C-alpha cells in the first residue's frame, strides 16, 4: 500500500483552518455527567443512529457514529448549533446539549466497534480503493488516506470514514456546499473538502463510498 505522509499539504491546510477556528474548542468543560442522564441521552441518539451506533437506513441514511473521532463529533455538533452546518433535526438535538454532555457522548460512541452495515455495490470497491489510496492526480484530487488515514479511521478533526454508510457518504459529498460551511464569515474545517467534493464525479463518489462502507 502506498505510504501517506502524516503531514501532507492537504492535512496541513485543514489543520491551519482548524487552529484559526479553535476558539470554540478551547473552553474547558469537564463537569461529570450523571450516569443515568448520559445513558438516557445515549439511548436517544441510538434511536436514529443504530443500537450500536452502526448507522441506520430509514427514510434517510443516518450516519455511523461508532468509532468516530470524538473531536470530529464535537466539531460537527457545534457546527449544527452555530448553523454552519444545516440540518434542522440535528440543530434541535444539539443546541440543548451541554459541552460536558457532548464530550461524554463523543467518547461513548468512540468506544463502539460494530461490523459495518455494508450493502454497497461490490463491483465499485476496487475503483474506490484506488481513489482513496492514490487520489486523482489529473483532477487535483488528493488521496483520501492523506487526511483520513490508511485505514480510514480518522485522527482528531479528521473523521473516521471506515464502515460509514455508502449512501450517507454519497449524499453528503454531492450536497456539500448546501449543507457545510454555511457561515462564510466564520470558515471551518469543511472548507478543505469543498473543492475536493466538486472535483469528484458522482460515479467516483459512489466508488469511494462503496469501498469505505466495507472497511472495519
């Protein structure tokens, strides 16, 4: 497998964006959440995201949260709260969460490791693997692995993609600019993915999504 530098230009760029917007994340919030309260909120999250956080295919694909990077979950919940990421349901869910509850939920989901749901067309997996590992140099698309890791398990603000529902990934990438980075005055880490999402064709997105959906 191609070895990816741990500090590629793309990774350095997204970290630079993250540091410029880190003011929200610098707050310290280590209040202890009562176990019963945490369990109740965790159970509430699982009504949409699956009993083991593995994701769920209903009227809309609900993303896998199991094994997700806590920092990424925290960043996205703040983005919902601040309306930098659009989703009316998740705004209602997120804006009532205390910082300590967000921390605790993120850590709880990180500990889960169910099998992926799969279900993507397997004939697309080989092409998706190539794009993930090598990128598309002719289209100036970097390897996905350069930020998300060779096993797609993420790191810090870089989300885990391994085992994510393929239809969820497809929907997010094809609608990126309609949902992410909705406050240009306060850019966030979603900015680095916008040009990448635009340069990928729908067929290429489907291939990458299929490959990722089977990774454990």
